[in-house]
């Protein structure tokens, strides 16, 4: 090194060493056979299983969840469960990649706008038992038909192995949900054929302790490296000449700093349309996600159950979810609006206490409560953190429309509509035109109301709601956990108006041109559903923040994924029913 060149810090030298190793392996990785990839995924499953307990325990400790708390169930399902599920799903896909015969097994139907929808859940007997009544569809972009679907699926594997070109990508991991970073790596490794350097977020870089051993087969193969560090490490990697692509799960501010540059420099570059970083970048960046409550003939039990549903959409992971419900839309003239809101307030106030572990949450809550003095604090005086509902009335709510709170605070807006359909149209228009981002939207609607609107018309309304994941009588977080589905913003965002991001992840069926995921769940839980004739065995879902045995069910489900068996089912069902 000449005397005129700056001296590299030790951490830079170490990163350069990792990058050089990955860069040297990228071409061989693109030409790795399907059999070898399946062997690697099977090896990851075996390495993951011994650390699943430590993974859930470690995450719970760092988030301030008490030992033995049902809240630890979140760390099971959104951590090792999701990664084990991805291994299983990719193994199945690769086992039938020749001729893409797995596509032939997926039910398909026509949906509005000349689209087709592939049902990806349930897919087997275990799905039908453990997720009874829950369905997930992937809606394709217009132009994708039954005849050309295979041509637009797993296209990276259509290129002969000898002609594939390797790439080195950087994945900037999220700091909230444990499975996000490894699942993003799987997208790059197995869908896009790229080797990966993963930089963990400082908020949860403790995960390296379990991800290193869990992903050891990929690390030993020199197609993955896991690193930690602050903003300076992220900036160094983002601008490293060997890095060819970037994927980030995080904030739009961080995304724009990578592409356009920081501060005033970034604003000038963005205005001029001259990005500082010209690498291809994909992203998942959150949103002001809505939940639309549709009027209907709700019973008292329905009000209580759906209040738990909406409270979970906000309070799961203490509100630190990019797809948490941030704006609750309710009917202005529905005679049960106040009763539902009373149930919701009570549920949020009495949900298990937990601290605000994510940086900046208190300040974000403070900003909202200063701007909206009528904000309702629902927590008990001794609680670790406030739960807040902010009622919005009238016009001029730009701050609430455009700023993701990323904390246990929800805004509430009332909208007009003489009928359920008219109200739903108004709510969809409101979401599409006023709210920042397109990651996820939830609709809470009674089956009788869907029948009144008509299934065809209801599908047309769903098609007009421009979000990457839509959940009907469940939470879009279930779409995240369904790794066979796609996860990401609604297509069409650009670098200068990135909103919820560009591209998608998960997608273990390797669809090239998906548009969205639509998840649907039963209106009533088992056994109450039996009185109405609904055929489902799903009790109160274990992801509810009110579930009293979620930690037990989460562990049992994860162990079941590793080695399914009939003898394991009774214990899962018993604990699920006792929730």
C-alpha cells in the first residue's frame, strides 16, 4: 500500500477478506446442482434444530420478555419456526423442479383484472390440520396465465448451469423480527443464485450467536458470511466495489441514504435524479398499514374475538413490526362501532406488559401525542410502556398518513358509507390515496357481509386495494410466516418514491411475477365456529397476544416442522385450545 492511500482499519481488512472469499465462490455457486442445494438445505435443518431453544430464549431476553411468558411464543414462530418452514418448503420445491411439476399441484383460479391466483396454503395434510381454515393465495401480475405460468416461474434455473453468472449481494438485516435476515439471505441464495454477506442490525446482532451455527453449511460452503457493526460498516459494504446488489429491510431513510447519499447531499441527488449508488437494490421498508373494520351482524363474542385480533396486529412484538396495524378504519354510522372500540381498548390495556426495546420508540410516541392531544393512553400506571390510540377527526392528518410510528400506538379514523360495500369502497380509496406505503392491509368482515356484497364483487374490491399482502379476518403477519407466499410491497414503486420498497422475498415456489398475497382465516375460532356451521379446527391462533400458552405452542410447532408425526398432534391441539 502506498503512503498516499489511507490505512484500512482492522474491521475493514476483515470485511475485505470475507468479501474476497465470497467473490471467489460466486461463480461456482450459480452452477451448484439441485441435488447439492437440497443436501445443503437438509444440512441447515440439522444444524438449526439444536439451537432453536437458545434462539427463542436469546431473543426473549433481549426484548425484555420474562422467562415463562406466553409472549415468548412470538420468538419461536417469528424465528426458528419460520426458518425451518423455509427449509422444508424449498426442499419440496427443488425435489420437483425438473419440469416445475410442483406448479401442477397448486390449485389455481381466475381473479379480477385478468389475473390468476395460486393457492399455496393449505398444501398438504399437516397444513389442513394445523392451520385449519386458513388459506393463502399468490395473485399473479396481469398477463400471467395458466399457459405461461411455468415460463414465469424459477426462471433463474432455466439458464443452463454453464451459462449462469454469479453475483455477490449485501443483505442489510432488520432489527425487529429474527427470521427476516436469514429469510432474505435465502431469497438471494436460492431464488436469485447469489452469494451473500449479511450485516445484522445492531439492535439484534446478538442473533449471530445462533445464526452462525444454524447456517454453518452455507458458511462452510463460502456462500454466506454474517457480520456485525454500526452505520460505518453498512456504509462501507454498501459502497464496496465487489458488492453487486443490495437488499435492505428497514427504513426509507436508510434506503435513501444508500442510494442518494446522506443529508443535504442526498436531497440534491434525489432532486436531480442522480443516485450516488447505482447498484440494483431491493427493499422492504414498512408502511402506515391499515385495518379496515367492515360493519356487519357481529355477536358479543365476535366483538371480543376481533378486538383480540386487532390488538394483536398492533401489539405483537410491542408494535415493532413493519406490518403492524397503524391506522384503524371504522364505520362512522355502524351501531356497533363504539362497542368494538371499547372491547379493543380493554384488550390493549390488559394485554401482557412488555418494554419498548426498539430505539426511538418513546420519542415517536411523544411526537404523536404532542400533535394529537386527544390521544388515549390505555396502559396501567405501572406499565413498562404506553399503549396509545389516537382518534383522528376531520381533515389535515398528514403526519399520521405519512409516518410509520413503529411503536404500540394506533390511530383511529371513521369513514362514511350507507352500506357495507359503500363503506368498504370508501375505505379502500382512503388507503390507496392517503396512506404511505403498500406493504400490508387487513380487512375484518363478517361472512354474512361478504355474502351480501357477493364473492365476485368482494374479489373485485380486494383487487382494487393496492397492497402487497392483504389479510381477511387475520393479520398480514400470517402472510409473512407463510413462506410459500410472497412478501413485499405492491409492485410499481421507484427509487425516487420507494414507499414500502421494491421486489419481494420468501416465495419458496419461485414465482417470477407475483403481484400480492391474500390470506384468509375463519371468522370464528373452534369450537365456537361449530354453532355457525364453519368447518375449521383452528382455535384462538397462537400468534394472538392474548394466547395464554403461545410459548408452548410455538415450541411444539417448531419441533413438529423438524420431524412431523401424528403422535405430536394431540399435545399441540390441547395447548392451542387452552390458550
